[in-house]
C-alpha cells in the first residue's frame, strides 16, 4: 500500500514538473523498473521464497444516501492485499539476478544518453 501511495505521489509531482523534469522522468523509467525488479529478486534470494500478492475484494456494510439524502444500509466493495509465500529455485533466482544486473549497466548508459538529450532539448 505504501509503495502505491509513493508511486501515486511521484506521478503527481512529475505531472507538475518542468518539461525537462518530465522528460528526465520518462528517460529514467526503464532504469527504475529494472532496479525495482532487482530489489524483488534480491529479497526473494534473501528470504528463500517469493511473495505473491493478490488483491482480494470484500464487502463492508455502510450507510449510503439516496438522491434525497435519505440513509439506507448498503454494501460496498473494498480490497485487501493477501500475501502468500511461494517456493522458488534459489539458483534460478541468482541467475536471474546476474542477468538483470548486466541489463542494468546497458540501461544506465541508455538513460544517461536520453537524460543528456532532455537537458539539451529543454534547457533550464
């Protein structure tokens, strides 16, 4: 939940940023995604298992109001995140991690070129 809120806040801030900031944010998106994947894989290796997250709907009794503002009992759907441990092959996860880290250096170089282009296109 906290990650979703942080991502929403970051998205809002980026939408309000200067053209250069927006361009840099877009240019670094692949790098940030790759870093996040690396973080997940490292966590899996450290724990020895992965965590599967699933949103589960549930009903909550509420007081709702009709168009005349008269109250009535109603059910609303809310969601909760269920986390379930999932077995992994640690050797495969280590291989995946090394592959992702190799991709990270290529992605970092691409990002640096794109950021330089952003600064040239949108000088501040």
